[in-house]
């Protein structure tokens, strides 16, 4: 006989027959005379805890004496029987039951045979079990009972789920949730009321091209205007937020729920749109920051064909500054905590203190309009209509020129291919120090070693190519071809934001890209020769083993392409826009694009399909910025739209 069959539960004694004078005050069953404690199974232990026998005793005492004696005899006989006898008695009783009695049995058994495991296990064991459930199952478990809810809502469980999904894609379910950096701590909201400004119509983009320099989306003005700023707005931007003496935290379940709502809205294309009006001509560039040390609100800066740069409070839509100084259209801008740099068709770049609304310095060097720029703590790069790229060393003030494109340079993007090679020099640029030195556009004599080893630059041009430059060698390492039209925009997705998996290669374009991705000759203001290496050796030398960064480009051939920067091959092509793509933006979760067809499209980078199309602009979408819960787009209709997915 097995151990399970040999075990016999010491069943609770059946209610006893009470005497007539004991009916009104029933007595408890007398304790057993045995010295050894009673051994009860889980069910009978629960009955003892719930006082089930006491309720039966009370019901028995309420019956007539003869009925009490009969019921008591049956209970006593069943209680004293062995387990095989009990099974036989029960089978006989079931054959005697009518449907009404069987229904009663079913109703009672449905409750009696259920065992709550979390009532038996220690809390630590229960949490360990629940830790294997996903978020949906945990929410369902919380609806079972109060005890289950207390366990399923435990902060430890939901913190683990948040760590598994937030900021990355879960390896099990494939979902990733936004980080929402600005919502980790408490940030007071701005109370400034929104301001609505009139809108002016924009002239159509000319379609005819005359011999000589093309006029592609070009505007001009004869008058130069001084910069202006509002004192009240300056105070708002210059006042630091007092540090909080205590931190406010929320349950991790609420954190997960908030981010899951946003991710669902992204996938279903649910958003609300706000329009910022103020520019009087097409908006050509914009950028926003939501996690500045101060002010408390997110800041948006935009540049336009109306020759102005405007600083906005993104929460309220209030325009804080209008920066004036450029004499022609502003085509590019970038800002950080300290400075703003703008590039204009007036051939110059300007450095601004955007908090005060003042121009710090003007950089001249290009012989035609500046179309794009990108800077980090060390280097500023700018591309121009004059087909050249100027690289400005922000540590020393020197500069040099890269030549190789045969048409307008529309986009530049810096890249640290070897972050471990950064020098220990100060990362503070000249513009971060009041009264810093000047930059020389003819500083070709500056030593290349002043730029960190491994510093690379991508450039995209109207000649249909994308070039990769080594700024230390000042030479072009690779030319990537594949677009059938002018490449207008380009974004680099850092390796830290990539999944590290190999993307499927676009077979149609891989052969052509392989032929054209050889290191090419390029001239600069300083003549340098690159070592002769095979493509494979070059890739191995320049790019050590690590997660691969991804380059994304948009072109007037209506397509968006993903590139493997180590091989120069196109790994995927996105089709969906019916006119040229002017702007692209991306993060580790998704890709967005703006087109001449007046739409903004949201794409799944892994699946290569469009998940949402946003319609609202009345002209071409010329610039984009992507946040974790919003898209900001600028258009030739002079409007800026904020598409919020936060619900």
C-alpha cells in the first residue's frame, strides 16, 4: 500500500445529539481523550478554521428530536467507517439522489473542491510563482480575490515586468515600452496660456530648373534684422528649478500601465494633434528637448524661410523668443543645454544663447547656403549648396573642408565608431565658455590628432550618394549608392539602440552597393592619403566587433532605406509614400518619415511596414522630430504640429 493510500485523515467529529435542555445553548464537541494531536487534511483544517461544524450543530439542534437522532446516527456511522466503506456509502447515496439533491451537491462541491494555493504558501513562494506570469495574466489574477490582488499588485513583480519591457523589446512577447524620461521625476507644469498667431500662405515651390545653381526650395531677403528677445521669457528660461527635498514615486504597475497605453496608441495610430502658429513661411528645421535641467517645461526650437528662429514652450504652445539675425532662409539648427547653432542660405552659421535670445558668434566659410549641420562636444560639421562639408574643431578653433560630392550636401551626421578611443581632453567647446576663441574656416593646418580617433561623418547629397568620412584621415572611406533620387535626410541609430541582430539584406541592391562601397578618392584642403586596404580588411580595422549601428536615409525617389554601415549594403527599403521623402527620424522603437505628399508615416523598423499615417498638413512635410510619446512636424504651410500619443 502506497503512502498516499495509507494516510487517513482524522476527520472532525460529527455534530453530536444534544439533550433537550441543551438545545438553546449548544455545547461544543468534547475534545478527544487521546494525547496525540489530531491530524487533519487541508480541507478539514479549513473547515475547522471556518467553524463549519458549529453551523451544522446549530442546524441539527433546531430539528425535532427524532430527526436529530436519525441524522446523528447516519453521521456517526459514516464518521466511524473506513475510507473504502465511505466510498461505497457515497456511491449508494448518489444512486438514491434526485436531480434536486444532485444540484445541491454540485453547488456545494464547486466551492468545496477549490483550493486557494496562495492561502497555503508563504508570501515569498507565492510571489515566486506569480513572477512567471506576464502582465495580462497578473491583471487577471488580481481579479480573483483580495488576497490574490494584494499579491499580484506587488511592486517587486511589476518592477521586473517594467525592466523587461521599458526601453527595450521583450524577447518573449516582442513588445517594448517607452522610457518617458521626463516622467520619472516630478516636473511642475507651465501655466502660461497658449497663443494663437495668424497664418500666411506660402508660395509654391518652383518646378523649373535653369542652368547654373538650382534654386531648390530657396528663399532670399535683402534686409538684415537684429535679434530680439522678451525679458519675461528670458527669466523663465534662465531660472533653474529648485531641487526637491523629497522624491515622489508611483507604483510600478501604474508606470507600466501608462507606458502600455502609449505603446498601444502608437501601434493603433491613435493620437491628438496641436498646431503651433507663428512662422510666416515654411518651417524647414526643428528640434525639441524634454529633459533639460531647466526650464521645467519641454522646449521646441524651429527655423523657417521667414528668416527667424522661434523658441516655444511645447506644453502651452507659447512662443518665448524670436531670434532674428539671418538674412535668408534658415535651413538647419541644433541646440543643447547651452547653445543653439543655426545654418542659413545666407552662407553663414550663427551660434546663439537661446535662453537669452542673443547671437554669440557668426561663422563664415561656405561660399553658398548652409543646408545642414551636426555637432557634438568636439566637432561641428556643416554641409552646403557649394557641395562641400566644413568640419569645425570646437576644442581648438581650427577647421577644414571635405570635398567629394558633386551636388548639394543635404544632411551630415557625426558618429563615434570607437567610443573607447576618446581622449581625456576637456569636452567643453569654445562656445560653452563666455568669450571663447574664434573658429577659422581656413584652419587647415590644425593637427588631425586634435579630433578623437574613430570620429566619422556621414553625408548625404543631391547626387544620390551617401559618403562615410574619416575625420582623422580627412578622407572618404565608403560611398553608398542605391537611391534613385536626391537624398534629403539621414539619421543614425546608435548601436546601443539596435537589437544586434542581422537584418535581411535587400538582394536587389546589395550587388550594386557592394560594387560602389569601396573606399573612394576625395580631396580636402589638406592633402592626405589613406592606407591601401581591401574592403574586408578596412571593415575589420575600422569597426571592431560590437552591436551594429544602422543608418536610415530618405530620398526624393519616395523611398526610405536602411543601411549596414560596415558593409555599405542596403538592408531594407520602405515603400509607402507617393512623393519624395523630405525628413526621417528614428529611435529604438520605431521609424517616422515626412513627405512631399503632406503625410507623416510611422513604420515598424523590424517588419518594414507602415503602422500609421498621420494626415493634417496642407503642404509638404519638411522636417520631423521624434519623441517617446510624440512626433513634432514642420511643413511648408508654416505650421508646426505636435502629434501626441500619450492619450
